[in-house]
C-alpha cells in the first residue's frame, strides 16, 4: 500500500466529516463504511511505518466522528466502543494529543450520563501524558466541570486556574490540535471571576 492511496482515503474522509450537518443522513453511513475500509487496511494491509501511522491516525479520527454520531442518537454504549477504538488507534500512531482528545469525549459522555466521578477519573488519566498546552487547557476545563458536579468547589477552582495557565502557555507554541481549536480567550473570560460581570468559577461550571 502506498502513500497515494492513503492520501485519497484522507481526502474522502475529510470531505465526509466536514459536510454540513443537514447532510448527515447521507454522510453518516458513508463514514461507517469508510471506517470499516480503513480498519480493514490497518489489520490486513502491508505498509511501511509512515503509511501505517497515517492509517492509524485516520482510523482514530473516523472512529471519533462516528462515536459522536452515535452519541447524538443516544447510542451511548456504541459511542463508547468507537471512542475506545479511537484511543487505541491514536496510541498506535503515537499521537498523545488526539488520544487525550478522545478521552475527553469519553469524559464528556460520563458527565452527560450523570457520572462526574468517572469523568474526573478519565481526565486524570489523560492529563498524566505530555500534551500540547491547549489540549491540557481543555482537559482541565472539563475536569473542573466534573468536580463542580461533585460539589468539590476547591478542586474545581484549582482545575480552572490550571486551564488558564495552560491556555496562556499555548500562545506561540504552534498550531493547537484540531479537536481543541474552539478554546479561546472568550471561554476563559467567562470563567474569570475578576472580570466585570462574570459569574464565579464554581457557578459557571455547575451551570455548564
């Protein structure tokens, strides 16, 4: 298998994952098929290390997206299975940031399902690894929400402070991972109790 084929698969996958939500009824089955093709190539194809890394990254990205489709339809067990597979693929490609991003999806799901303790545990696991500062910022922000749901105000505030530190440290460190591109000064502003008109950090996380 050569890089040209992988490039074609990456292009098709990119077009499918960025298609408008209104077209999801058509693109979702195609993404399922695309994931099956890619995982089949990973398992049975013959390729060099560089091509293998790209295949694993593509499998991780596709599984993450398919997992969100299942989540949106309330199929939480299926979503978790796809996300666990995505974590495995990201680790096979040695992409810690992507793996952490998928773990944050699992943590978000746990919080959605009213299990903040599990959410916090997942995020603790993700934060043990070396990561881009922007990724760490998002993980700490989600960890703060989990601790807020548990009523742990001090731990929540500490996590938010860590989120701020890593967000500021991310400036000038290069492009942040795509999954945390939404993190912005506006998000951090909204949880800063020293800004006029802002809510307290704990209240913000309890409401999030």
